[in-house]
C-alpha cells in the first residue's frame, strides 16, 4: 500500500519549481529584516543619520552576500530542474531538504550580521552553505540514478553540474578557513568569489558576440 | 443567480495550486522567525555564543518538525491536485480551509517552541495537524463525489490516498497521547515518524534500481 | 511614444495572476503575525496557558474573518481573470490598486484585533472591504468596455459577477452599520455572512449529486 | 568547463518571471509592516484612535509611493520579459541584481517614513529607484545584444522601452532634487508623477473606445 502511494506522490516538477521559487522569493526578501532602522531618538541631524547609515555597512555586506548565495543556489537548482522530465517522491523530499536549508539562511545571515567578529557565527553560516551544496549534489546524483532527466540532455551536462558544485564548495570551505585569521577576510573572500561567479563570465561573453 | 455564480467561480486547479504553493512557501519560511537571535549584550566570547546556539536546540527541533509537517501535507495536497481534471467553487473553499490550517502552523510552532514543557501547547499543535488531515481527507472525498478527478486515474489511487492519511493521523494521535508521559516523548515520536516518512522509502527504492 | 509603450505593457494575464496569488498568499499568511504569543513570564501552569490561549479568542475571530475576506476576494478575482482572453496596461493598474487593498488587509486586521471595542477600527476595516469591492467592480466594468473577455464566455456571466459583488457589499455595509449598536454585532454578522458564503452552497450541491 | 555550465544555467524565462513575481509580491506586502499600530495604552477614546490614525498619514503616503514604485517596475520588467524568447545565465544575473533592488525597497521605504524630514533619507530612497532604473535599462540593452528577444517583436518596441525608462528616471531625479527645498515637495512631486503614470493614460483610452 505504501509503495503505491509513494509512486503517485510528488510527481510534478512544475509544482516543485513553484514552491522553490516561492521559498527563495520569501527568503531573499526576509533578508531585508536584518537591516535594522536607525533609532529615531538618536538622530538629530543629517550628519547623525549619515553616520547611522554608514554603521549599517557590515549588515549590508552580509545581506548582499546572502542574496548572492541564494541567487547562486537558485540558478543551480533551476539548472537541474530544467533537465528533468519528471520528478518522484524521493526527489521531492531531497528538494524539500534543500529548501529547508534555504529557509534557514535568513537566520544564519542575521546571526552573522549581529556577531560578525565571532568565528562561530561565520562557521554556522558556512555550515548553511555546505548543507545547500551537499543536498544539491545528492539531488543530482539521485536524479541520474533514478533516470529522471530528459532524453535530449547533452551528455556533458552531468559532469558540468557536479564539477561546478565541487569547485564552489571548495572555494567556500577555503573562505571559511580564513576565519581563523579574521572573519572579515572570510567574508571578503566569499563575496569576491560570488561577485566573480555572478559577474565575470559576462565579460568574455560580451566580447564573443 | 447565486447558483450561476457558484458554477463559474473557483474552477482553476492551476490557480489553486499557485496560491497553495505561495502559502506553503511563506509559512515554511516564516517558521524561521521562531528562531530568536541570541541577545548581543549576553555574548562576550565564542563560548558564550556556542552556549547560546546550543540553547536554541529545542526551537530548532520544533522548526524541523513543522517544516516536515508542512512538507508532508504539501506532498499530500499536490498528489490530490495532480489527479484532478478540474476544480469547482466548493472544492476551492475546502482547500482554502486547508490553507487556513497551513497559515496557522507558524503560530502553533512558536507556541510549542516557547512552552515546550506544557501539554496544552503540544495538544494545540496536534489539533493543527489534525485539522490539516481532516480537511485534506474531506477534500478527497468531495473530489470523488463531485467527479473532479481525471478519467485516466488508476483505480487504486483513491484507496491509497485515504489509507495514507488515516495511518498518518493515527500515528500523530498516538504521538500526541504520549504527552501525558512527557512532551519530549511526543515530539521525539512525531519527528521519528516524519523522518521515517520522508526518508525511509528511499532506501528500498535505491536498492531496487 | 507614450501610447506605444502603453500598448505593449501589462499584457500578460498569467503574470497578473501569478503576482496576485503571491500577494494573496503573503497577506493571508502575515495575518498570523496578529496572533501574539502569550508572554513566557506570565505562564506558570497549564491553567495559565489555557487562560492565555482563551484570551486570544477575539484575535482568532478577526484572523478568521480576514482570511475569509481575502479568500472571498481571491475567488472573485480568479473568476474574473478566468474569463479574460488578454489584459492591457490599464487593466493591470486597476488590479494593482486591488492588490494594494489586499496588502493593507493585515494592517486593518491587526488594528481591529487590537481595538476591537472601537467603532473607528471597525469602520476602517469596512473601508478596506469596500475598497476591495469597488475596485473589483470597476475592474469588471473596464474589462467589458475594453473587450478583454473570451469570446466563449456565457452571456449570463457579466450580470452574475456584478450581482454577486453588489449583494456582498450591501451585506458588508449593513454589518458595518451594526457597529453603532456594538462592534461585536458587526463582527458576528460579517463572519456569519462569510461562513454562509463559503460553506452554505455546498449543502444543496451535496444533495443534488 | 565553466563556459559549459554557463551555457546550461539560467535559461528559463518562466522561472525568472516566477521568482520575480514572488519577490515583488513579498516586497509589496512587507511594506505594510511600515505602518505601525497605535500603542494600546495611549488610546482611551474614539477620538484618540482617530488622532493616532491621522498621524499615520505620512507613513501611508510613503507606503502608497513605494507600492506605486514597485508596481511601475513590475509592469516595466514584465514588458521586457514578455518580449523574450529565451534567457541565459547573464540575463538571469542582471535580473537578480534588479530583484536585489526590489528586496531593499521595504527598507528604504521605512527609512523614509521614519525620517521624512531628512534629505538623506529621501536621497537614499532615490538611489534605490535609480538602481532599479539603471539595472532595468542595462537588462534591456543586454537582451538586445544577446538576441534574446522574440522574432515577432515589433520594431518600435526597443526604442519605446528605453525612452520610457529615461523619461521616468529624469522625472525621479528632478523630484529628488526638490528635496533641497523640502522633502515634502519631493514626495509630492514623485507621487504625482506616479499617479499620473498609473492612472492618466486610462482617460484618453476610455474615450477612444
């Protein structure tokens, strides 16, 4: 009986994509709650407000970093789902685990923004990224084993997907290690890697056309 | 006149699915607001932060439990909707009642996380799960009576859907009863059932292929 | 130039529906933030917790009322959009005004829950409902004038849509007037009308089949 | 290897639209959190409540302004995406930058509502609008260069899209400059421009039909 239910459950790639887009959208927007407004009674002049806004810079950087993190994993998940012909119940649950890691990102971001000098806050943040990467890697492996992919998928796609996740996670792990020097080095390195990931491939592409 | 309006209202399964995905996405992500950040002035060292994070463990477990609850009911609702050819106004309202129970989940989760030693908090949480199950069961019954399902639905699907909800609710009810020993037993039992539900069927499946 | 841009903007009914489903989903789920958790230091026994939860009853009723309000208008908007072949820029803006009224609903709900004895809070809530109804009515009128509807729409649909909105608004207005006796009468009357709207047509339908 | 991944990533216009609708929906609804409820212990009569609600007027105006801002950019983005045949990874990242500016809007709105007399708050708000406009302009430029548009796009669409963004940004910049007289003038001017944008083109259109 149980197997029968499991065969009919969780078959819609479209609804998995819709839930994912919703969760990413809410998580990305909730990040903004980490930016706390200046307290009104501390502000008596334009200069006070300027200083209060400048003091928000670390929160703004962690906000940007988390938005980039979520953006990168959104692109990564989308790339996988685009190559699937169908889903099944187990695949749906692997992605629910992935989405769990997405929903916890606003928390680990606010933790890091509030305790930016503490290695532990940075390592907690890194665990979050690691979890996202490990589950996304496992999801692809499962999709291959269970033959969920489309027939017309080019044969070099699987290796490219795996390779990309491994490289990314290696760089994140190196960035996390840097926290034993300084958490600022970690954050700087991770943001640099992410901005490079998001922006750099555009430059050769613009020349190519 | 009223019947005429009722016949033209609420006919889109797609929009019902879209609203549902949105509400599940927001509810799943709002759960994270139940994880309260450590208070900055209590933290003076890495060790303080470590202790403050360790103290979040009960909240993290209730968070995980609620995410699993919502994930299970999301899969369950999706399974039903996938077998529907069309919706009608009454079906839409049954699902709005279901979604009402979804939106209240972040509240009952925070209630349980804040009052984890109190049987009443656990029973309130269980009522929430019970409501989700009863409405989903009623929704399937209505869909069968009103012949909303697709013609090509395999004949064993209806029994599998009903059976699954009954088994699940029986286990939840047993878990809730355990609170008369200890609320921790209840939570542990429910999480174990849920993790088993989400993960266990994967193991035989991996062997089968 | 301006006319040219206006002709190409806002033509997608699908994206308008997607934005609407998103906004309804967020607004419906944000309502739960109006249910405030009991304060931990006031609770020393199961009985204290029971009393604190019982004291939430008025908030729970306003929460339910607003969920029903949003559900009714979601069904109403969906019914209109289902009959459209296309959208245009003006229609998109009428619906953005409608969605503005949707996003303000969590505020007017919390206002009413916090000041439940005050006529002004009830009248503010009613203005919100009135705005939703007026804009939805105007939207249908515009869609008819601009010939956005599908060709195969049955000829009695337009009158049914208008009639339904008028009846509903008349009942809401009567309910709001009752606040000059007591705001509780208003709330009770409105909830009764809404529950009847959501549930009652099901009973004859169940018998018919 | 990297190029290979970049070719397969971010190709779905539908999922980009879905994420965008989700983020716009959440951001538009989060604006309501900027409307703070009157404090219960300050309210002892209907008159007190009336005064407290009247005092919310500036927040309500900034709320409306931000809702209009987001509505305008939602229509603008939708217009672009409707003309695309496909997306690519770079285009997805340009739109993620656009969505970053959308998620920060609730923050800059609350900043402006709280510090409405301060030029700096108004200039920060304007920077937000400027960022939205610049990225949307760049996105269109990229889509043209990378030939992502549909073949059947009318030839006058590109100029209309660019022209519209330029005119809008020029008016916003003029409005921002007015803050050196008074921030109220700025807000009044911007709201007037936006209401005109949203509502005015309807009038000739209604006459035309």
